[in-house]
């Protein structure tokens, strides 16, 4: 239930931002979920809703918008680009679960499919990001 | 917006003291001091956590003999209990394979570990640091503002050259320094003590080189009985640990 920890960070971060912007209520939160983190959307959504109930009145009528961001991986050695979904089947269940917890361990468990280098970048689709917050002052 | 930073304070709020075991130089015995410190505090019935932040070359798990233990998923990750210590390391996710990370990846790993690890109430969280002044040291200073530093060196002038730089930056940033431990000493010289005192930092004492130590690696019960550990305990007594 790692999704709960990430949901909690989203809620706390949104409340922090609302305080900074002097928002009395938060109406919409858009969360971008990177493909690499392999979040269970239902659990994540459930966790967000559960946390709203214990987070005070500011979030009472909030709507969450969850958007998945496909990954882009770029090899630093040969310049090849590919997606995590292209290589996921080659990973063991344990490797895949480790990437779910710490996306950077992809560099440990995967290689560039073209040149075999471990030196590549996650240019898109890493983890959970709070994209936008809307509210009323 | 990065949401993980908001939750770190909450994750660490039930931890009474954070002690970072650091050095400017590699190979001086930081992991052994960190593991030894954690074991010592655990034997005194304190609630202790140990976080290995050496993501390129984690070694606390080897010292503690961690083989089958794994974190439990419960609204984050609950570290496994190893010899009375709540233990967290990147090794649980790398399966001990080579780990080629660039600088920004290291910061992301540290952030993720701090955001998802559910330590619960602890008397002490001990952090085993990699050498130097890179991302790991800067991130500990950034996210664990109240951390105290226990610095390890050997008797070598080469080691002390790098350790001095770490001490100077800790002093500049007004970070609490518990003191400097001189590890693996082979003769009775006062060079390190003198250098440390020049910086007005407490010099805590020597741990003589112990050739029985290697056989105790991976066996915490044996480790606690080694001469090195006994010397470490007397050094720690000077700072009431």
C-alpha cells in the first residue's frame, strides 16, 4: 500500500500550497502519475478520498483528476529512446516491484535495448507530481 | 510541484534524535561505526533505526547479516527489524546489483526513501552516509535539519585532508557535530587529535585496528564482543550514547 504514502504527500503538499496562496477551499487537484511508478489507480484514488475526510474543511469538496504520463527513456550513450512499457515484460516481478517503490532502480535492473548501456535517463514518466491546484480565496 | 518533500517532516516527527555518521573519505569505517552505534543503542533497549544512504555501495546489510528480511508494505514501507534495529537500505530494491546512478537520481532515491519509510516512534535514527559532500550529505542537511553529525576518520593525513573539508562545511552551516572518531589506528600518534582540536571540534578517541573484526562481519552477536566494538562503546560514552 505504498500508494497511501504517496497520496498522503499529495494531500499535505496541496494543503501547503493552499496556505501559501491563501485559498479557503481547494476545488480541484490534478495529479500526474508517471508510468514508472506503476501506481494502482483505484488504491491511490481511494487513499486520496480517505485522507480528505481527515484533512479538514479546506478539501471537503475537492475533485481529483489523475493523469497518467507515459514514460520516455533516453540512452545517454547512443541516443535511443524507448518506453518502460516496451521492456516491462522482461523484468521479474521483484524487479518491477522495486521500480514501483524507487523508480530510479530501473537503472539497476534494465539496460538500453539498443546498445546495452545502463547510462540512460528517465526524461518523462518518473513518479507522482502535483500538476495543478484550483481553489477559492 | 514535488509532493514528497511535504511528507518527510511527518515521517520523521516521532524520531527523538537523528545521528548522521559521515566522513569526507571512503574506507574509514563509517558503516561499521554506524552499525556498531545502532547495535549498541539497541542493546540499551532504545528504539533504533538505521538508514543506509550509501546508494552506490551499501554495506550496513553485510555488517548486520541481513539476508531474508524485507520491508513490509503498510501505507508506505515499514523497515524490517534486524537485531532490534529498524533497518532501511537501497539494497532491498537493487537486490545487491551494481547501481549506476547520476546525481539527480540519488536525490530522487533519497527523497523517495524518506517519503515512503514509516519509521514510527524512534529514540534514535542512525544514518550511514557515503563519503564526501555530494547529494546525500546535502540532502540530509536539507531534509533532516536537526541531524547531529558523528564524523569518522582514520589516522591518515590523506583521510584527514578530506575530513577537514567536511568538518569545515558542517561548522560553516552551524550543524551540530558530536565529535570525531579516529578509527583503525595502528600507532599512538596525536596528529588527528591536534587537527580536530584546531577546528574546535570534540575529538572523541581512538578505535585501534582490530584483526578479529572481519570474522564478526555478518554476525551482530559476535560484533558486539569484538575489541573494536568495546573501544567504540567507550568513545560513545563520552557523548552520553
